[in-house]
């Protein structure tokens, strides 16, 4: 629900909240100021960026009802963040999670604490196991989810590329895979500098601001949703609705190869109250300051159920 509101309130041209929204002849909506950035056509007309229809000046009309909705959403966001920061109930949804080394691709490096993962240059001689991903450079979380609500947080730090996901237990592990919802992967990815994607079909481009160093995942199997949120400011990133819960689900972690990004580390944050151990030889970031915060985005989501 929150994602639909945010999308409805966003201008597809300037990618910010709509300011003085207007409707073009074809129904396209954008900011009044953004009209001036469109291609001119037919005298005083402008060409719609999504269809071949031309709107003359008299065709462009203000959408005051949508403008009021945008104002309400903008006013509501800081209030919700305050609720998030003050509400301790989220602790009961946090799960203790480590990485399942039996699922790790043989080029994956997993540190002693079983929370930090990166990709190495050499192949490990791990025991043969049907659970192991043969071609995909990834690893699963050790926890199997079959019901209820669950929350965990992932430190992405300065990594330039990564995939963080929830996947079905039955996903293919001996072949190449496509990270899509149709194949049982509900994924948020960073693909290069500031390019965030959700694994819908087709892909959904996400706007994430401020810079993301620490991401939360909230899985609600009973409601059939998976939500990703920005731990830094409590803002919502994306929600996959109506997931299939006919089988067990797992957390999925895929850092970038060292060829693409030599600083690509993913770390599962410990739950509040759990001791934080950063073994020698890990990514050197030390303790994660966000792990001690007493809030997460899912309270926002729960308030809207």
C-alpha cells in the first residue's frame, strides 16, 4: 500500500514528489514545471513522453485532488519515521541468522562469524552437496521460514553491486538462474552507481535516497509480502505483494565479484542484544552502528495493514 502511494505521488520526469501536478490530454501526469522540459510540437503543444499524443496549452489542466494527496503523503512521512524510531515492538520480529555454508558457491568466502560474505578469486574445495549453488555466486541464510513475520538487516556499506533477496527453497542450484519473481526470487539489487532494481517482470527501477549503507528486509508470510527498507532513515524501498508461501523461504545474498567490485561485502547484522563479533580478517568496517538502533521500517508497513 505504501509503495502504491509513493509511486502515485512521484513525477516520472524529475523523479521527486509531484509539485502542482497537471494532467495532459492523454492522461499523463507530471509537475507543472516539468511540462517545460517536454518536446514541443504543433505550435504551443507538447508531446507526451509515453505516447504520440500532443497536448495544447488549453489541454493541460491542474490535478488539485492529486496535489492534496501528495501533500498529505509528504506530511505523513516524518510522523511515521518518528513512530518507527520510538516503537520497540519490532524486536519480536527480528531473527538470529547466519549463512549456510552448505549452500555457498565454491568461490564464496564466508567469515568465521558466518555473517559476512564476499567473493574470492580461488575455488574452495568444499564437500559436494545438492544444496550448494554450482554456478551462481551466492549463499543462503541458514533459517527456514514457513510462517509468521521475520525481520533481518544487511550491511551493504560501500559495495557497488549486490543482490539481496528472499527465495524459495526449491530454486535451481545446479544451473544458471535468473533472479526474477517468476523463478522464485524476490530481489532488490544494486547494479552500478546508484542503479537499484526490483526483480519484477519487467524490472522495476527504484529510487533510493539518501545513500544506502544498511538495508532491512521484512518478510510477512501470513500476509504474503516482502518489504525492503532503508535502515538509515526508515524509508520504504519496495514491497513485493502476494508472494507464494507454499514452501519454505530463505534469505539470499549475492555480492559482486572482485572483478566488478573489490569492496563488495554483505554482512548480516546481529539482532539487538546479541553480541557483535568482528573477526580478524573480515571487511574491516568494525561494528555496525545501525545494529544498535531500536527500530525498522516494517512498523510503517504494519500500521498500514
